[in-house]
C-alpha cells in the first residue's frame, strides 16, 4: 500500500476512537508523513538494514498517526488499524517494537526517546554508518522530563550531527520552556528550525536543513 496524505489521514481516523487517549487528535500526522514520504531512507522489505535511517516515536501515547503512516508505506497491513488495542492486536495503545514491523523502540514512558536516540546515533557513528540518520519525535510536554535535558546537553557537546529531533509543539507543557523550545536546544549547541505543523514544504525544509557537526531540532507548531 502506498497512498496519499489525505488517504493516510483517513487511515489515522480508523484508529483514534479506540486508543487509550481518545481525546488525542493525531496532529503529529503531518510531521510523520513528511518524514516517511520525503526524508527517511527506510524500506519495509529491508527492516533490519543496518544502514537505514531510524525513526523513534518518543511520545508513544499518541500512536495513531504513526500506525497510519506505517500502513500507508507498506510496513503493516491497513486492516490492523481496525484492531488497535484489541487483546490479540499487534497494535497496542503504545507501540511495541517486538510486534509491529518498522517500529524501532517500544515507547510511551515519556522522556525515553531522546536518550535512546542519542545512543542509537552514537552507535551508528561508532560502527561506521555515517549516512544513517536518527529522527526522534517528542511532545512538548514530555520535555518537562529531566532525562531530555541530559540527552540534549550530551548530544550538543558530542556534536551528534546524525541526530535530529522533531518537537510536536501543541502548547501542552505544564512547566514550559522560558525563551522558547528552540532556544533551549540552541544553548547546548544544536541547530534549530521552526515550522508550522500543517505546512509540508516548511516541514521538509526544516527536516533537511544542513547541520554539520551538530544535532538539529525542528519545532513543529500547532495550536488547537
Ligand atoms: Mg504536547
């Protein structure tokens, strides 16, 4: 299956009513779609290719958009979308890397994705896969978790240029980030960009901004 963005949005709608957080609109669909449609070098026929790019969904409590894109791009059957969170379904309320083809990490405990992404980026660098990139999608609220701060500081200092973060910013953080989200990455030596979550060309430009010798963050903004 390889379908359009509009068709993929319809796929996402098939999952929303059954997930644990039914009030969550799959607003991350635009960012995940642009990554899989235009940016990531991944192939459902070569799931374990060591040179592949890695996408890590840190905000695993909102998997609808992710599952829809995985179906649209041929990683999982679209029929699975109708079974989400059923007892026998591979698609849980949080993604399970042992059950869902193409899912790189099991996630849902917030604040884990970025530290894991740092480790994957280090591993790729250490093993010589210099063209493989890591993209981690985090929510703005999960940046309240302290584990992110340590990962950001380390990645900036280590110059992890193969690491990319996408912050899905819907203004939901309890604590917030004085100075703005991007500035908090900037002070640790990251490259940063901001884009409207619904503007696919702007997202694509932000995701593919050159950032030699440093990691890169895209703050993708949306407002309810
Ligand atoms: Mg949020």
